[in-house]
């Protein structure tokens, strides 16, 4: 009987193709809105999370806010690495300079740091080497240049051994960083150069004090312990003056980002669900019209022995078929739309339909079909067979 009801439902749908399509349009738009919006948020969340992770999920950033009374020296940083939960520490001084090679000129960001910076920031080298401890101790005029900086100044990347000037001072290039695949970190490291911390101090009136540094935990699981240990060490170093420094945990960004994206996903999913509800109202409306049009058919079926349950099942299956067909078309169109957006976005954003989102769309469509098809089906089942046979519409 279910198969027969399904055949009759499809026959009724196909006999009024345009009307059926217009009825399904609300469901199609609702499914597209649900799948595309949630997939966009999910993909954006994954992309941003990966990019923030590439900055270091086990990273602690420390800013020295008041060092006039007790300035922090470079040699004192080694004390922090003696703690079992702190893997490495690297100072950083940052400022902008004009980098020049022959006639090419570029504004570059200088990072004065030490050898540990490479591992702490998860950077990788394309050519040459990074800054060594000997470079820092000797205050050498050597520089490691970013991939983007090398292309901007030299229009090529194999530039180890070449000399550039930073604000008129000559530096020998000893390394070139590899191109960063992350859009966020690539943007941050565009045209950047890395020089020994002691050499960078000469750019700032000879001040060799550490005003900010990065520290990495031994693992992502020991972040809280490393942060607590670093706070204790700095409190001791600055004589219990908690206003002299600030420790920032990089994982806080990850947690905040995940929270924002989850909220946004629920919000957009709710908005899309409203579209599906509107589509459901369309289904109920057309099913009520169908019940009225087929009143005589209902009367004949009841006259030959059709039960109330079979009449109700037939119209409920028809409403469900309309909803699921609209869902299927909506999922296919969503897949095509996300494919087009992925082609346009390129490497910046990889979009794909999540199986869980499709499952939610299907379940929601089933619910809409049953919920909004129940009243018309019940109305059809309750019709008096004699009055239905007399109906002249």
C-alpha cells in the first residue's frame, strides 16, 4: 500500500509540474540557505583556526609595560627556559625600515630576535640559515628575508649572499624564509626581515633591554602550566609588581574564535530554518488546494472501501515527497554554488558540504513535510464520502 501511495503521490506531483515546482521552491531556497550559510561559516572557521594555529597554539606573548626601574636583559631570558614546561624563549623588537637593493625600494618590517624565534613561530627556511647565537653575541649585520620581501626587492628568491641596505646600513642575506601558505601569517610577514636582537638594538639608540618576547610551552597540553610558571617567574623578577608586565596566551584567540564561529553558525542556521518554515507553509497551502480539487476522488476511494488511514497516508506521502524533492534539488544546487565559490576564492577558502549539514537539512525537510502535510491529510481523511461524491468542483 505504501508503494501504491507513493506512485499516486508522484503522479499527482507530475500532473501539475509548474505548481509542484513553485511549491518546492520555498524548500529549495530554505535548504540552499541552510547548507550554504552553515558550510561557509564552517569552512571559514576551519580556515581561520588553521591560520591562527600556524601562528603557534602553544605560544605565549609577553609585553614588558614598565621596565624603567628594573629593565630586563637579554641574558636573563635563559633563566625562563630552565622551567620544565617552558620550551624556548625569544625576544623580539619590531620596527619599520626602508629596505633597498639597487633601484628597488620596499618598506619592510624588521624583527630583532634570536635563534629560538624560528622554532617558536614555526617558520621554515627555503634557502640558507636563520640567525645564530654567534650572530647575536657579535651583533652581526646579517639578515634573513621573507619570501615576499625577496621577490619584492630582487624579483627572485635565491638571494643568499646578496647585500641589502636597511635605512642605509648594509646587511648580508644569510637566509630566505619559505612562502607561508596561510593567508593570515603571509599577510603579517609580508616584506619582513629578521636580524640579530643586539643589531636591532643599535637602531633604537643603543637600548638592549627586552620589552617583549615570545615563549613556547613544551606542548599544547602544558599551556596553562607554562603560563602560570611564566607569571610566577616574572612576578619574582619584577618584585611582585603585576603591572610591570602582561602575559598573553595565544590559545585564548582560538577559544574566542571557536565560540564566535559556533554562535554565528547557530544564528545563520536559525535564519535558514525560518526559510524552510516558510516553504512548509507553501506545502500546506498547496496540499489544501489539492484536497479540495480531489474531493470527488476521495469520495470514490472511500465508497469502494478505502480506510481513513490509507487516505491520510496518501496525502501525507505526497506532502513528504514534495518536501524531500525540494530538499534534494536544494542540496544539489548548494553543492554547485559552493563549488563555484571555491573556484573564485581559490586557496583562501576551501568550501565543501558537510555530511552533518546535509543530514540536518534532510531531517528538517522530513519534519516540515510531515508537520505541514498532517493537517491537509487529516482534512482529506475526515471527509464524508457521500458529501465528497456530491462535490461538483
